[in-house]
C-alpha cells in the first residue's frame, strides 16, 4: 500500500473549518484513500473514504486531487469533540487487505 | 448504528498466564481483524481472518497468538503465555463483503501484564 505523509499537528478554532492535508504521491489506481480518527485511547473511528471523486458524508468531506497524489479532509465546523489524531491511509481494494496506520495529524480544536 | 463490541474493557493478568480477548463484530460482516496499540505508539496490525482462516498476519502475531471464531457471533484473540511487552490496547475490527468497505473498530481491551 502507498505511503502517506501528514503534518504532525494542526490547530483549529472551534466553529471554523478544519482542513487536514495528506500526500500520497505513490498511490496506485486500485487504492482508496481512507480517513480515520482516534479520540484519546478509543478505537479508530471511520470517517470517510474515496477513490477519485470527492466525497461527503455527515461527518466530513474528502477532496482528492485530480492526479490523486494528495487529498484533504474537511471538517466543516470543528467542535472541541473533534480534537483527535486523524489518520490518512491508502488501502488497496482487496477485501481482506489491512489498514496500515501511520502517526497521523493531531488536531487540536480550541475555543 | 451497529458497532463492534469488545470485552472486557480492561484485563489485568500475570506474566505467563493465558488471556482471551473477546469481540462481537458487526453482524453481517465477514472479515475480522485484530490490531494493537502500545501506549504512545502507532496502531499496529496483528491479523486478519476470513472464512474461518487467517488471511494475513504480521510479524507480531507469533505462535503465542491465536484467533478463533467459535460461533456465529464471537471473534477471539488468545495470547497463550503473556509477556510484559504484550501490555497494550487491543482493537478488534470488522468489515463487510464489498471490496471497498471500511473497517469498523471496537473501543478496545486494555491488557496489562504484570
């Protein structure tokens, strides 16, 4: 699976949009971009995933560049409860293929 | 929303003892996983399981570890003879049949080996 690069930390003011970038320049055609987050020591929580089109759900939006070499997770109105470590993971489409977690981006949402 | 449940939430055991960590995956899911996270470190893959057999395992998953789906609902991780370095959070995850379906994780069992 392709490697990803994320900034180690980011801050965001509550109520503002949080834009978390991820580089995955070696992504291949059958690999999806997944985003998870981990709040404190809880289990990783699935947020969103995509292949090449932009995606939106009730939690977030995922913007994938046309060349697929990078993506941005957008939390449109961050709250204090969004403070977490956010992981961008590239995963092949094989049904039992594992997720490989990196160190992620620690997002701190402040008042 | 259906979720993965893990029991117990915290297990304390003595070095050399056997432990079994239990998970109830989401009911229509067919692929099952165990991960662990040592305090302050990354979430690490241990093993994936499908159709009653291991699909893939990591170097961490040595002969001391085993997995089982003893009935239609539970998925267990057994550590035969625990070591101090097995102390970690253990997360179970499951995913559905479709090729791009996400993994859904439980909230983990904190294993403390003394």
